[in-house]
């Protein structure tokens, strides 16, 4: 129901991408590379994904909850595998310290707090 309301108001849109050149210092040498960056257009202004979803959440008090569910469904089909939980733990040292490799606890943490 809520996502239909969002679509009618025109808030739901697919991201656009542009090639951006970045420079990174690697072993004392500047290395230039290209990446595809995601952006959204809002009232003629480019916004990053984070900026876009912050803007949307300010438009409708319930929007963030709808987006949260959408992201969970999209990212992992609403489910995190054991292998994904291990990667999640390895990526965040604070989680690894708190949960170790307890994949059930990691999955629960991701479901309730992760993004």
C-alpha cells in the first residue's frame, strides 16, 4: 500500500550512473582509475543515494520504514546466508568483537540494524 503511494508521488526512481575519474595513493604513487557512481535527480539536482533517501524520508514520515524493507528485500532477498554473515563479521571489526562468527547473531544484527 505505502509503496504504491510513493510511486504515485514520483519519489521512487531508478538510479542513474556516470563514469567518474578518481585518484588514489598506492605505494607512494598516484593511481588514476574510473568507477561508475550512482546518483539520483531531485528537482534538477544530483544527489547521492544517501542524500536521495534522506530527502525522501523527510517527505513522508513513513518513507524510511518502507525503504528499509525494500532494501532488505532487494539486497539479499530478505535473507542473509551463512557465507554473507561471515563476510559481514569480517568487514566490521566491532561486530566481529561482539559476535565473533556466531552467524545467527550476525544475521539478526543485520536484519535489525545493518545496512
